[in-house]
């Protein structure tokens, strides 16, 4: 009989240990999910995503290019992209819509920025990244400037 009691006594701590471990694991996973959600949605609301127009790129007017495209860093983290849209003779293209498409949370997302008087554009993204981010920049063009699509790799945090 003592053997049975000893066996039962040794099982009880094992079951209690397993239950406590399981509860701790569940709490850690839930905490991690909450942190990931905050980290990827705190910068920009989903309403800032747009659908890229399906219009064809303009083939008339001056040639343009994207210049000095780089990450935007805040507190040492890459949080967006900036650059310039200029003609091949380095004249800024002002008031142009630049569409920036990248892969986020299992889907391609597009944001749009309008160039200022210097041809500068920028957009903050709803996440930060390490390594390189592939981004497709698109300017549809108009009667004065030709349209352009260019895929670029932008270095992020740690690069």
C-alpha cells in the first residue's frame, strides 16, 4: 500500500507542474501576439493603404527617375521610405503621386505620397524592418512626364 501512495504522491506534482507550465506558455503566446499586433499597426491606420490605379503609364513627355531612395529612420528603426522624383536633367517633378507597393502581413500593400516642390516624397509604413525591403515605386506620368515603375531594395534597420 505504501508503494501506491508514494506513486500517487509523485504523480500529483508532475500533473501540477504540467498544468502550471501550460498556463505560463499560453500567457506568453497571448502576450507575444498582443505585442506583434501593436508593433505592426501603431504607425499608420489601414485606411492609409490605397489601390494602385490600373491606368497605363504615360509614354509622352520627359523621362523621369527615382533618385536617392532610402529608408526613414526613427530611434534607430527603419519606419518608411523617402526619395525624389526628377527628370533625367535633374528637374524636380512637383505634385506627382508616387505609389509605393511592398509586402506586409501576407499581402501586398500600397501607399501613395505626393512630391513637394523639390520632387521629394516620403511615407511612413505600419512596420519597421531589418535587412532589405523590396518596394515597387510607380509614377503614372502625365502629358508632361513619362510614367515609370521601378523595383528597388531599400536597406532597413541593421544595414
